[in-house]
C-alpha cells in the first residue's frame, strides 16, 4: 500500500505541476450529477402530490419552473465540465508520456540495458496509454459523486425510517464483499496478462514485419514464430475465458442480493403509505421520493466501495510508473570537469555484467598517451566493445581504476567527459533529423568544416544529388521529401558526426563494418588525416586495420595478451600473429 500511495503522490505532483485546476474540475464535475439525482428524486413527488392533494396552480407552476431551470443548468454545467475534464485528462496523459520519455533518457546506462527496466517501462507506458490514468480519475470522480449522493439520499430516508438505511447498508455490504472478491481476481488477472500480451504483440510484430521476412523464409522460421505467437495467444484467450466465467458467477449472486433488498424496502414503504398501522402514514408522493432515494442510496453505497476498489487497483497499475521514476538517474553533482586529454590508464580493471558471473574484463591494465592511436583486437567476446562501455561509464567497473589525466573517471562529470571523448559505436544509430543535424549535433554549424568531413568520407556526391542537400531529412516515415541512406552511407554519417565533435579522444568501434571494401580502404587511407592531432582507439575484427595504429592491445579472455606495435608483435609467434596470418591470406 505504501508504494501505491507514493504512486498517487507522484501523479498528484505531476498533475499539479502541469494543470493545477484539473482536480477542481473533477470535483465540480462529480458534484453536478449528485445534485441532478436529488432533483430527479423530488420531481415525481411534487407531481404525484399535486395530483393526490392539489395546491394552488400558481405555486405549483413556480416550483416546476424552478426545477426545470435548475435541471437545465445542472445538465449544461455537467456537459461543460465533462468536456473540460476530457481535454485536461488528455493533456495529463500526454504530459506523463513526455515525462516518461525524459526519465528514460536520464537513466543510468546500466538501467537502460537491464531487462527489468524494460519491463517496468512497458508497464509504465501501459499505465498511461491503456487506461490506468483514465480509470483512476474516473474512479475518483465516481467516489465523490457517490458520497455526495449518499449524504443527500440518506437524509431523505432517515426522515422516514433510520432502519431502512441500516438494512440497505447491510445488504450493500454483502454485495460489496462479492465485488471485492471479483475486483481482487480482476486486478491479479490484469497484472499477469500484461507480460503475456507484450510477448504476443512482439512475436506478432515479427510475423508482420518486412525486416524479418528474409530470414523467416530462407531459414524456414515461419512455423516456429507461429507456434510461439499462438502459444501466447492461447494463454490470453484461456485467461479471458476464466475471467468472464468468474465474473458471470459473481454477477448472479449480486442480482439475488439486490432483489431481496428491493423486495423488503418496497414492501415496507408501501405498507407505510397504505396504512397507519405500520407507523405514521405518508403520501404517495413521499412513497415515490423514498423509494427513489433508497434506490440511489443503495446504488451509491455500492458504487462508492466498488469504485474505491477500482481506485486502489488503478493505483496498483500506477505502481510501475512510480517504480520507473525512482530508478537511478544519471545525475551528477560536484564532480570535476574533464580537462584536455593527456592520458588514459586502465589499472587492474575487472568488470562483469549485472546478473552474470563471467568476468568480461579481468585485471586489465594499459595506458594511452596523448596523440597515440591504438587498435584493440581479439576474438569474439574478448571484451573489446565492453572497454568502450566502461570507459564512457555506461557501466561502472567492479574493481580497479580507470584514470583520465590521472583522475578516476568516477570523479569526473560524464557530460564534460563526453565533450572530450567522441566515437562511432558498433550499433550506431542515425536520428530522424536532417543530414546536417545528424552531423553537427548540438554544436555550432561550420560549413567549411562540414564540407571537409563529408568529402573525406565520400558523402559529398550523394548529398549534392539531394534536392535539399545537407538539409534533407532522413526518415520517410515522419517527413515528406525525406531520403533513405544505405547502411554504409549511414555508417559514414556516424563517422562524420564523431569527427565533427572535434573531441580530443576518438573511439571507433567497428567503424567500417557496413562499408564495401573500396570505401573501407579509403577510410583506412585517410585514417591518420582524419585523426590528426587526436588520440584514437580503433576496434575491429579485421586484423588489417591494426597496421594503421601505433600499438595493438590484444585481448584474450578479458586480459591483455599483448600491447605493442604491429611490427614487434609480428616478429615472433603469438596469438596476434596467428590471428593476423589467419586473415592475411584474404586481404594480402
């Protein structure tokens, strides 16, 4: 319950920040139906009493006119408030979605790659976009309406018989217990079905996605995909069947209890109306008012508790939103600013990924000085890309130190570190921006600098062919007159982006993996020119790339098997020379 209240507090905080009048609109919108209910109770009484015991016509007409005007005003106010609430609720949904996206960007990278975080984010998204917010606010409004209606109708019934109120409460409590059992079952079902639905939707999207069709056809994966998708679909259908059967049984019990309540209350009030033997006799108009008040009291009493249960359930659905918001963010305070690069040193660094026991980096030590260019090579899973992740502090190491200019990088602001270190990642991403925006990022635009870089990377001709040139957008799904680039061209664009940042230190992780041999050769030819005056780490599976760097760091099982120049390492029999010679027959 504690986290539910915290989730509610978070929602109120975000709502108050974005739209402080929203809660007031909900309250007013909740009270207007309660007032309309009371009017509806007394209207039949007035007309019936006028028929059975006529009053002066002028007085009767005045009362009727007042009631009509009041009802029109209440209904108009309710419609106006309902429209206002709808607009404001949509705004809250959009704002929460935006806040969720901002939080996702602020998370530590370790959290970003954690499957638990992905589940939380999915559930938080579901809370916003699949009705949890709407249900929460709808329940709140109905609770306020029910309480206000109960107070008004209870006063009418008590004036007739306090015992009738007590009997209505007793039967309503029994119905509430049935509702509670039903709500508990539904709540558990809704939480469990989210993951099943997520997996079904994912596998369904694979079946329908053009991106996967080549592999599906060539490797005959269709039956496997269908089987997995069908399995999750069957789980959902079985779950829904059980749910609807349970709800039907509970509904039958509630109908039985409501029938008993109506039978007793109707009989008692009717006897008081027809005979003074059962107490002070009442008019037929009062009969109508009391029966109407009792019906509304009973309904409101049950609604209050059922909506309260729904409110609590909606809070449970909001818990993932709170849990996601309290995940560790990449916030840093009072840290040092990274100076111009002079040296980088790994000292006895050990690292394992969260949830794993295998040491990806094992007691690794090496040092890079200003202006040096090194290659990091090794077999698959040797830890090459992991070095990039821990150097950029996407993950924190288990033990040892990573020193930037002699200072532990944990003491250095990440933002300032990223101003000094730039790179091309193995799994690079191109943003749905213009070509120009993808290159310069948040830096000031220099036409000469941009032209020079795109010429070095042989992108100039492609850009000249485009109508809008460098200002062409790169996502046809979003923008009209956008263009698509080949994977190789996108990789060149990623390299251009890294070069434009003009950082002291460049990390190039498989920067030519998507390039054709000719384009790759040109990148190698211009490597020293592009990295002039900079320190660089070059990571590649292709051993030929190592010849362009000053030193080679050979990784074997997360350890430094060698750290020397290409010539020195080739001078004797070792793992590097074996790997190089194994590939040499294909590139020499």
